C-alpha cells in the first residue's frame, strides 16, 4: 500500500478496497481526515492517474510514503519470469513512478519529504528471496542516487527505512536461524521509528539499530 499525506489530511492507495476502508476508519478514529484511492501500484498508468487525482483534490503533496511491497519467497530458478517482473514493478518501479509523479510539485514549492520503505534485504542477500532482495537492492541504489541529485534542495528530505523482518502477513511462516536472538519486529515499533525518522528527517534508518555493524561487516 502507498500513502500520500499532508499535515492534517491523509491520502492513500492500494488494491484491496476492504483494507483501504479499514485503514480509513483507523485514521479517522484519531481525528485525521482520510481519503483512499483504489490503485494498482504495479501499473504505471494507474499510478500517474491516481497521482493526478490526488493533486487535483488537495494540491501539492508534501509527504510521500512509499510502502508497497510483495515477496515471492522462492529460489531464483523456482520463480517464474512473471512473478519476478511483478515483484520488480511493485517493489521498485512503483517507487520510481510515484517519485516522478510527486517530486516536481515538491521542488516547485521548495519543501517535501519522501520516505522509502526498504528492507534489511536491500543490503544483504537471503536464501529464497531472490525477487525481493533484487528489488530492494535496486531501491537502495535509487534513493542513494536521488540523495545526490537533490542535495542542493535544502527543503527536500529523503528517508530510507531498512527494517528487519516485521511481524505481519507478508512474512507469515518465515523462520530465522536464531528467533530468540533476532525476533520479528512489531508493526507498532516500526511505525513509531518511522514517525521519528520523519520528524528528524533521518536519511537512513536500520531497524533494529544493532543490525548496523552486522550489515557493515557482512
């Protein structure tokens, strides 16, 4: 799912209307105006159309959180071409398309913040995640390049979030070698850390922090 947000209003998109409605209710319950758009993030045309609708509805967006992600979860030779291509479109190309859709208005207004939900697997490989790891490594390169391109624009911030395994449906059934040492992260913890990263305009956030030296010396 992808979220489009401004200070007092939240706009978000995804394919599952029931989930969108539930998310809308959750956001409205805390007193924030929320509107959803049914969006197929694997479709470039659909993303650009939705982005146009959002900006026509509210004007320039100053916070974009790219959160779409899928995983096939199979070794490379067991992954079909169509499965790999779908992961690429959702996990990588959707980020590119949304950034191209919303960044121009941020540059025009002189302010904006783009948050990229990446993964620990955007910095290291893991058996059975060829599609996911490849697309997340691509995101790492994309955001690093974009940081260089935008360094002269002081009002534009970029944050890349690299969480370890999150306890949700996406990685349900996935096991790790040392579960007591490396337990899955709760969604609440990850969200809290993301909000802090937005508040302090953190460029890169690795969750949990003790993974930083592990990744450095991998």
